C-alpha cells in the first residue's frame, strides 16, 4: 500500500486528498473524489499522511497497527462493501464492525469518531483508488489455468503457430 504515502487527511476538511507536490509556502493537493479539485494548502495547516496513522491495540502498552494493514484486513473481510453505512451508524455498530476485523483494538483509546473516519476513508479508497488493494481476478485466472490439462493447451498453441505461416503464404 505504497499509495498511502501520497494520500492525506487535512485537518478541518472532510475527505481525503492526494498530495501532488510541494510549493514554497505549502503543498498542492487534489481531492480524492470524482471532481479531483486541486488547491494549495499552507504549511501551517495540519496534514496527516495516511501512512503515518495507526490504530491502538491492546496487546502491549504501545502496540499499534498501521492504517495500511488495517485497510487490507477490512478489504479482506468486506471486499469493498461494508455491512454498515459509517455516517449513519450508531457507536455500537461502529465498534462491533471494527471488532470483527481487529478483535484486539484498544477500546479505551479508539473512539467511535475514529472508526467512522477510518471506514469512510476505506470506502473512498475503494471507490477512487482501487489500485491500493490487491486484485482478486488474477488468482482466479491462475486457478483456471492450473485446472486445465496441459495436453489441451499444447495443441492450441500448435494450431496458432500453424495458421501464421499459412497466412504469410497467402499474401
């Protein structure tokens, strides 16, 4: 999830932003939505790159899980379709959803508003940056190739090879 190096949350603004390049006084960002609006954010504004954010865990006193790992676990579990709508969910629904993905999160230090942000960010990434998550389709293609006997694959290749020289002779 190298993509999280260039995706950020800007304090006081909703949504996520792609960091494009620095300027002398701040940084140029682009909204992570269908509009893709560009703007300059001053250097005094608090910008949090998603790569640097993590979730508190109960395992040890200072144990955390990076956001990239959490997003992958959420994607593994829900495949881009959450069982709840984060903006309209109750605190109990938010906590139980997170608990299905990370049962050992620190309930004392992780708030419902944090979970709501994380789930909203996950949905934004799934919608506007699907390349952030591993594709499932190539695995299915490989499975089909393994299931197909090698004997059948070889004659097809020969037929294709035989047709090419025949086409050259016809010209």
